[in-house]
C-alpha cells in the first residue's frame, strides 16, 4: 500500500520531533515541511529528500497531502488548522488546540463540516505506563475514584533566570506552562476518568517575571507555576500543581485514590499500587526507541510513535480508536484551561463551559 503523505508546518519542534518520528513509520512519507514565518532563504535541513517551503500557505496550496501536522505556537493553530481543513487535508495539531474554547469549537465544527479527521497531539496518552493506568481505571481496579493529586516540580530556575523565553513569555502567543504542560495534564485527567471536570479554582503565578540580556529586557506575561483544584462530574476531587522555577525539583508524582486501592506514578516511569498493604510495583513492558533516533525526538518516541501508528490505522483503515486524541478532546481540555485562567484572574471558582 502506498504510504500516506505528510506535510509539516514548523521547522522547530515540527522539524526535530514530528518529521523524524513520522519518517520512522512505514505507513507515512514526510513529503514536505514549511516554515512558520516567511523565510528569505531556505534553512539548512538534516532530512534528505524533503521539500522545504518558506511559506506554509504555499505548501498547502501546492502539495497533495493526506495529513498536515501543525507544530507552531498556539496563537497560529487556528488559522493554520482552518486553512488545512478547508484545503481538504486531515490534520494533526499541536497542543493546546487553540487559544480559547471559542476557537477550538470552531475548529471541531469545521472538521465535521468538511468530513476530515482531526487529531491533537496529546501523545503522552500512548506511553505504556499511562495506557496501563487507563486500563486499570476502565476495569475499576481501584474502585470508585475519590481523589486525584497530580504534581510536578522542576529545576528550571537557571533556565528562566538566564535566557530569553521568546514567544513562550507572551500571553498573546499562547505561552506559559499552563498551556505547555497543563494541557497534557488536563487531557490525561479527562481521559483517565472518562468524565468531565465540572468546576475549577486556579492560581497562575510568574516567579521570574523578567530577564535582561544582550537583546534587552524581556517582561514575561505568562505563568511559570500554576495550581488548580476541581471536581469531576462524579464528585471526585482533584489537585494539580506545577512549579517549574525550582532550584532543585522533585519531578512528577501522580496519586489516584479509590474505594478499593491507591495508585502512584512517579516521573512517568514507575507505577505502584496498594490495596491496603504495602505499595507494590507494577512491571511494564518497555518501549525502546531506534538507536538512530537523536535528541530531542528520542525523548518523545515513547508516546508519539504509538499515536502516529494509531493515526495511520484511523486514516488507512477507517477504524476508530478510542484512545486517539481528537479535536473533541482538544476542545474539552481547552475549556478547562480557559476556566483555570478565568478563575486565576477573578479569584473565584469557575464552572467549566464545554458548549
């Protein structure tokens, strides 16, 4: 069977993560890649045989593609995605899907109108450890879920204090750690629980608000730490917290408490469970990236390749995979992110509006 052709928008994360991992899959051919911003001259590439476009609009107009993968800043997702859909392409868009739920609802509605498949890059769903948690939740091995606590702290102080953040420091471009990291957290919570978050109380903070370097002063408008609490429709409570600018962080920790047992995941590589006694480790089958895959792509292979494989099966076989993150999932996550932001701005608890 002829491979499906892929065009990628974005020579940063798109070029260094999307392109090499798509290229590993026998069902896909990376046919072209386009710069997000109009380039005066072609950039150097390490990928052989890939047509480079200095303008992403030219790529959509000239190339016959089965799938367009969009890896730009969030502020550009809406325009690029809408044009790709209206050009007849299936689409994979980076997270968060848009800048707000109004945009993501339009994107979802448009994908349905033009009858194109539309996916959002919540690739961490597909890591073996998160898949195992999902299966345990589906089987109600922990009983009825009562509470989830999901936290992460990181050694990011030196990076934030000694370098520019660029668009990631600007709210109008979709920067900040709530969008970058919190979007994945919210999606995993919704997916694991298979139910909506009804209300949230959020607090977004900027611990390192400025940086001054050779190019002048950068004033940061976006969060580098956030906390939110909330409830699921079933009544289960949740607490989520991320602190990036630590001198020394402790990494990730997830706790899921149910009426039969407690599950604990550390740093996405260790899974333990207790049903009243000591915590016992759950063994997982490792996924090894090909030796030829270089950084940064190698760090994303564990989940991204499995998602790409699911996307291929969906497009080539017209099958439905419930774990494939679609625009509906992206819209629901965006609605929660919007509520967290609004809560932080107004210092009030906010009901999540998915409509």
